[in-house]
């Protein structure tokens, strides 16, 4: 009898250890699952456009070699009006004005990036032909644009597509970097295997 009680006590202790371990695992896994679900929901909200507007064009600088390729592909001519949607530090606007002699406009929501790009434009003496508009890229007037350069997430491209279809004049060209306009047929697709920094890129040219 004493031997059986000892075994029962030992078995009971083992069971409680197992229960305790399972409880600890659940305590860790449930918050982790909740956190993952929250992160996925936040991503869905941003993808649906319910999050911060900056998520439409997150700041990710385009290498100078690709900037030049985009403007070449668009066939930018002196005096043409070029718009860069989500202009970041202004590098496309600056090259369009400086090298291609275009009348270039950047649309950027982030105030610090607007200040940075505006200061560089002023330093380079490009203020007459390079301009930065602080605002939402979905709320601008592109009716006078000859060329648009775009490096936007697919959700942003979906949102801006009907705006451009309504506003762009005949003959306007659009160059999209990496992400295409799904409802448009590209006039040309260019693949760049190496941008000089070991990364590949794809450019899409569209003509209205």
C-alpha cells in the first residue's frame, strides 16, 4: 500500500509538471499569435489604404543608374513637364531638371523629405525648373504632365490608375519601376540585371 501511494504521488507530481509546462507554453503562444494577427491586420489595413498615406509610397531611394534609365526610357525632352510620384529626396526631379532640362515636379507627403529635396534643389540652383509639391499624390492635377515616373506599391498603383486614366493627355508617357499597371498594356519592358549595387530591376513604359 505504501508503495502504491508513493507511485501515485510521483505520478500526480509528474502530471502537474506537464500541466504547468503546457500552461506556460500557452501563455507564450497566445500573445504571440495575437501579436502576429495584429501585425497581419495592420498590413491588411495599410494594403486597403486605411493606414498612413505614406504607406502608398514608402521611401526607398532609386539608384542613380535606374533614375537615368527611367528618364531615358520615357524619352524626356527639354522643356517637357515631368512628375515624379512619391519623390523622396528629389533625385528623379533633380536629374530630370539638371540633365534632361525638363520642367520637373515631385510630389511628396513626408515633410522632412520635402525640406531635404527642396534644400538640395536650391543648392544646385535648379529652383526655376525643379519643384517639390508637398501633398497626397492621389490629390494632384496631372493634366499637364508629359511624363510621369512612378515607384509605388501595387495598392498605390491601383488607386492612382483611375486618376491617371481620367487626367493624362494623349501622348503622355508613364514609366513604372518594378511594379506594373495591371490594367494597362506596356509599350516596352526593360530589365536591368545589375544597377551597379548588385540588384536587378524591371521598368515598364506606358503611352497614353
